C-alpha cells in the first residue's frame, strides 16, 4: 500500500518516570492527543501531538490535515523540542508544498470545469422536468437536472464491489473479465433537445439547491465510471501478474490512493477517476503487486517494475497531486 509521508527520528534513552528528564506536563497519564503550536523556521506552526506507549521514536507526518507529531508516552519536552527544531525547515517546506497542491474547490454550475481521466471537461447543465444520467461527449459533460419541479437525486453511493472468479489464475482459459452489479437506480431516459427547442444553457442559473443537485449527479457519475474502469484495469493487470484479488472496492480515503488487505481486497480511491490513465494503472499495479509481496521490499518493487518499468517517475508524479 502507498506509504504516507513520514520522517522518523530515532529515540534516545527515555528517562524513567519521575526523573528530571521528563516534563511534569507529561507525567500522570498525559493526554493521548493534544493540539499544540511551535515556532519553526520563523513560522508559527500548529500541530497535533499524539502519544503512544508503543512508540520508541518521534515520527513526523504531514498531509492535508497539517503536521502530526507522534511521540512515546513519556517523551521529554526537551527531546520533542530538539526534534522539531532540527526538522523545522523540512516541516515548513512540506507544509508549504501541501498548500500549493490543494485542489481548487469545484463550482457546480454550467460552464465550469471538472476533471476526468486527466482531462478537463466543461459542465453543461440542462434543466428539465426530470434528472437523468449525464452524457459525456467530447470535452463536455451534459448534466440533466430537475428544474423547480422536485429533484430526482442520484442513487445512494453505497460501496459496491466487483468479485473476480477464483479458478486457478494461472489457467490461460480462465476469463478475468469482471461484471459489475447493476446500479440501484432505475435507468432514466435522457431528454433530447430538438432542433427548434428554445433552451439557453448560458442563461440558466442554478440556485444553491441546484448546485447541490448537480454535485450529486456528477459524483454518482464519477463513481459509476470508476467502478467500470477500475474493474477493467484490475482484471487486465491481475492476469499479467497472475494474481486473483478477492474483491475491488471504492475508497474515499483522505490520504491514500489505494490499499490492499491481507485477505486480498483491493481498495482504490474514487478520486483516481480524475487522474490520467497512466497513474490509475500505476496504483492498480502497485496494489496488485501486494498480492505477491505484502511489503515494500526490493522484491515488491521488482514485481511492480515488471509491469511498470517507469514506476519511479509515476510514483513521483502521483505524490505531487493532493487528494
């Protein structure tokens, strides 16, 4: 599974409880989680401090939620301060990097841009009596929504999964194609705009409720596209790697693009559907490789490299994109 950004600092000998090396604030069952701030490289940096009796080192993690510092339960304030100051410029640099990588909030309205498979699509909002399945044509996504006559929202985004057959994956006669379960919602007929129809998309303005409806419909469309495409890519690469995942599931994780469990379930972040296919394929191969090597050893990367020779470049590219 893809690692989070970490910077581990080895632990010096931790003084026994009651000795002067331990801050009084950390005695008598200190809180497991605490919000703090520190002056690092001239900047006031808020961070989350987490204590654990299982830790023997101080770990620094930076993600979309900011800086998290994990320390042993009885770590001294002096040791904590020393580590933070030693890594001050690294912390500030990484935090600044996350700020620049934060995606711009999407405006759900006609003429706005959304991302799909690494390309930009223009939203075209078509009001009508009923909502219907979006249509992707060229560089546009037409979204049909109910205008002022109630709404027909997209089906609930239940976690769906596709299962692979479990005959011998080495058998060349075994089909690795995967059929996804049918959507829970009934199919809706897409309204057609006739040649003489008087519909002006650019003059159509959606209310806050309309924007919410557009977001629901597009989000559901993203999920359907992700289910279809991810199943196809997993089936393709599972055959090449001669592995058989138990299931594919969509994930809404905030810090991971994908993961693979010890039981063989592959989870892929639904936000991947917005990225170029080469990055989707890298994540798929990465997670499937864990079915042969459940680690990140040299043997694991050799498996990944057998399918994605340029995995190092793809990995760097993926790391530059914020979830």
